[in-house]
């Protein structure tokens, strides 16, 4: 097996555009992470995630599943 580091960009199907590298995934919610707040220990992205999850839980509550009873794995030993 041989490995190498990319030296040029990557392109799609023949005759199509070059693929953009380093873009990543677009966020569902855009959150500004302000440096002063981050320096003070605040995490705007985490707080936005928590707020969204709390809204989702209020809109779509769920019940906690109960554990099933344990199976009986014993057996009668006969000689």
C-alpha cells in the first residue's frame, strides 16, 4: 500500500467543477462565538444546542422505557 499527501485539488466527474476542500458541513444553526465570552468560559454553541434540545423535548416528550424483567436462565441438572 502506498500513501501520499495531496498536492493538487480534487475534481468531480469529468468536465465538472473542482471540489472545494476544507469547507466542512454547514451548521443547522449559525451561532456567533464571541472571543470575550469564550474567554470567560461561556460556550455559545453548547448553549444553543442545549436550548434547541430543551425545545424539542417540550414539543416532543418521550417516556422512559422500563427495564424488562430478567430472564430465568436456571436449569434443572440431572445425573
